[in-house]
């Protein structure tokens, strides 16, 4: 017999707001799954793949691989392959746990409403179980095939993203992206640790590149998606501090983003060619951030913000691709 349902009080939106009609609707969806009993899941393999956030996972895998290849340490191909697989599964586990907890706010945001949980294709409890099982599997696998330092870092990364960022920071502070960005910055450090058993200054510089890149990247998105975040009650910077303040902070962050990417060349961990390439990419990043800073308040199209958001994705890929190429050249030179 169905139990009496009450709207959940523990997952209200940010800055103290109570449940919106959309959040109540999402709670009803969860209630429907609870009452489904032993109903056979209607989810397809594609739905479970979507839970893993494959686009985010691909960036995690790529930056972790760069961390491995720039370590300039002997790499066993089989161990490296299983390590990358474990890191990928760990990233996917984080995505599944995030979608489980964020289903209520995903349901009211246009870019996330069709995700497997808010759309009803995957039950919340199934997403939670999927994420927890993959988390344990990924950490154990990395510890057994590589080393327990890398496994510990992976476990901390999953915890940081699923608990510190998703459950705590995201709904309660406009600094959610600033602090939470650490979760996305750990993969190159995990990759480095997987092949070396330690963490070096160069690995931490790679962490810093992603960490500083995250706020201007996501704040650019938040500028032209502020309506979505406002409806969901997520205190993103434009909704709390205003668009003008957000534009200033985007520009302020763009400066250290451009500088930090050049540091590998300055400390001798990468070549001069890499330094010049990263420097040129950084100048373009700052230019687009400047365009955002100068954007008119009346500009509802927000083209400069959209251009910066798109370029920022290319920027991070290009910087790490250059580090990878530099690392491969270094390995070839050392082997010769």
C-alpha cells in the first residue's frame, strides 16, 4: 500500500528558497519510482551510458592520460590501459551520483531536463546504486593494478565531486564552481600518480591549470543560462552577485589562467615551443574575457559569453594536447 508522500524538505533550492512547483513535480517522480516495487527497469544501455556523463568523462580520461605521459617515467602499457579505464569509470561514477542527487534541479533546467533520472527513464535508486558500485570498482581496480596513492586520489576526487560539490557547495554558495572545480582538476594528478607512485610540482601545475580555468568557463555559461539556474535555485554567480560582477571576475580569472599555462615551460618541465603556444592561446583567452567584460548590460544575446565558453573548451584541450605532444617528444628523445 503506497505510503503518504510529503515534499522533501532537505533538498530545497539555494539561498533558502522552499520547494518550487517543479521541485515538487520531481519529488513526485521519485515517489512514483518508490511505489513501483519490483517493476522491471525500462532503462536502456544508452540511459546508463548517459548517467556517466560521457563528454565530461572524455575530458577526464584525456587529462589523466596527459598526466601519465608527461611524468617521464616508464609506463607498462597494460597497467596504463587498466589505470585509464579505472579513472574513466571513477569519473562516470561521479556523474551518476551527481545525476542521482541533482535530479530535482535537473528537471527544471532546459539543458538537463532530458537526463535519464528527471525524465523518468532511470529510477533515482538505480542511479545511486550504479554510482556507488562503479565508485568502489574503480578505486579498487586502480589500487590493485597501479598503486594505492593513485586509488586514494581517485576516491577523494569522487567524494569531492559527489559530496563536497554536488550535495554541499552547489546549492549553498556562489563559490560552488571555484571550490568544486578541484574535482575536475585532479585527473592529471591521478594519472601522474598511477605511473610514478608520487605527486610532483609539474602534476600540481596541471591541476592548477584546470582549477583556474573552471570558474571563467562555467561563469560564461551561467551568464547566458542564468534563467535556468534561477528557476532551479542554484546560486550561480550571475544570480547572486549580478552579471556585471560576474563579468569582472571572469576577466580577473582569465589573467592567471593565461599565466599558469606557461609555467611548465618556465620550470623546465616543457619546451619553449610549448610555452610560446600556450602563451598565444592565453592571449586569445584574455581577449575573449575582455570582450565579456565590455559586454553591454542590454546585450541579451550575450554572444561574447557564448564565444568565451566555446573557446574555453578548445583552450583547455589545446593546452593539454600541447603538453601531451611535448611529453611524447620528450619520451622519444630520452629513448634515443
